[in-house]
C-alpha cells in the first residue's frame, strides 16, 4: 500500500505528536544531547519518541534537505554545468560525492538544501535528465 500523508491541525492530535516535534526541535537546536534527554525533557517515553520521530514532522521543517544521484558522462565541464543548473533553482549544496570515472561515466551524489528553492525538486531532476551530459538522475533521499 502506498504511503499517504495528511495535513492535520495539531489541535486534534494526541499530545504525544506535538511532544515529538518539540523533542526534535530540542535535538536540532543542541539544547539536549540525545534522544533520551529529549524524551525526558518533553515528558514522553523514549519508545514513543523512537516510534514517531521519523513519522511526525512540523510542516515548516519539511522539504529542507534532499539528495539526488546523477550519472554524468565523463566530459570536461559536466559537473560544472550540473552545478550551474542546480544554482538556477536557488538550491544550496550541502555535500557532493563524485566517484572516479568508469566506462566514461561518473556517479555523483548531491545533498541539497531546498527550503528556498525556486520550483520543486521533481522539476529539477527532470531538467537534469534532459541535459546531454547526464546519463541518469533520480532523487535518492526523501525530504528531511
């Protein structure tokens, strides 16, 4: 069965979900050192935090970091052209990992911050696929 995502007013949710969001905020800000401390701080069990931490998100925190995998033809300027395309979408690069060329191609994994993105990630990936220097392009990591 395909995943379904719902946008729900927090007023109708059990308190545990908002506590999970608060615990994740504490972790992200560095106010607490680990999940156990975050759970204790917001007064929920560690098991509840572990159960829901990857399932409950504040809408404002979604779509911030995305990873894509691209296979480039090993030609001069291919990576540079790809980065210029990404810049056109107002995306900030977090990491780039490129493999050594094999059979005239090189695999590149790019992690990007897309919170200020112009357009959407699917449009960017589709435009990547249209480039002469790109063999394949796909999104490999869901939004974080």
